[in-house]
């Protein structure tokens, strides 16, 4: 049972890594904004009309907060707060422009799509320039894709390793029972009658191992979150519970299937082959 528990813990770890990776990717994409700089002396009514036009564009994320106005004075205060340098005193004026921060739907975060969006918004009346971190976003997309592929590959590999480990563990455990299986077969017991107790026991082992593995993973998550509180920001409780809950059917299925194969193998062996 210990081997099954360790195998399920391994599977759970890769599942959680994939979950946190996907949530990190979503969080990063949600915080990507286009900076739309506006012409000077734009009236309030013209600015509100422009904001509504941009918000209604198909590539802008729907909902409140998708287009946020940042005045030049507010931008200057934020810059001074972040850098500790008052550039307005040095220059004698505030050279910054009023701007909109526009949230674009994640499916449009590819370089080619963002370039088209930039051109589309710059054609709007009252817009001077659209700026975004083109190279950073391109690099970010490539890195996130690579990380996701690696995690999926490791997850698939861990599933294969888990299945092999559980299968070998059960085969070794049943090796000592091979003569009992043959004795039951010789007295006329049906295959199902012989298989049933082994299958039920393996299902129980799979369930208990999954519960223990889930407990270990929960305690580990609590410990890691204590060390790195920022991980709470990318925790998706729904995914976490889905992964932990999937350990039970996974453990039961692999254990029962491996047991069924092993018992069937011994049922088909001759007496000489059992030795």
C-alpha cells in the first residue's frame, strides 16, 4: 500500500504543478494591458465616447474595468511614487499624456493579433499612440507554451510510471498467492469467485492509498503556502480539489486492473509454470 500511496503522491504533485502553471498563465494574461495615449485637450464627452468605442471592440475583454482611464497627473504621481524621482520639477512640466489601459482577451495575445489591434485602435479619433511590451509578450507566450508542454509531458510520464509501479507492486504481492489461486481452481472455483476477494482488497488498498496521498498533498500545500504566501494568488481551489478527488478513482482503477491482470495470468499458468 505504501508503494501505491507514493505513486499517487507523485501523480498528484505533477497535477498540482500543472494546475498552478495554468493559473499563473491565466493571471499573467489577465494583467496584460495596452496603453492607449490620447490627444491633448480632449474634452470629457469626447473621451467618454472614445472609451465606449474601444470597450465595444470585439477583441476587448467584456465587463467593467476592461478600459480604465489614467490621467496624466495620476500617471505622474504613480511614476514619482515608484521611482522616487520628481521629473516634473526637473522638466518644469508634466510631459505625460492621458491614457486608457485596455484589457485584451487572451486569445488575441499573439504578436500578429496584437499588432493588428494596435493599428485598429490608433485609427480611432483622439488616439495618438498605442503601446505594449511587444518583445516581452512574445517571449512570455513562448515560455508559457514551453512550460505547459513540459508539465503535460511530465504528467503523462508520471501516469505511466505510476501505472507500472502499482502494477509491479501488485504482481509481487500476488506472487506468494499463486498456489492458493491454483488450489481454489482445482476444487472447482470459478474464475470470478477466485478473482473477487483479490479485486475487492485491491480496490480498498487503492482507496485508502488515495486518501493518504490526498492528505499528504494537502499538508504539503499548506506548508508550501506558508513558505511562499504569494502562491495563494495563483491557487485554484476548484482544480486542487478536482486533482485530489481524482486520486481515488485513479488509485482504485489502476490497482483493480493490475490485480485482475495478475490473477488472470496465474489462472492461465500450468502447474509447472507456477514453479
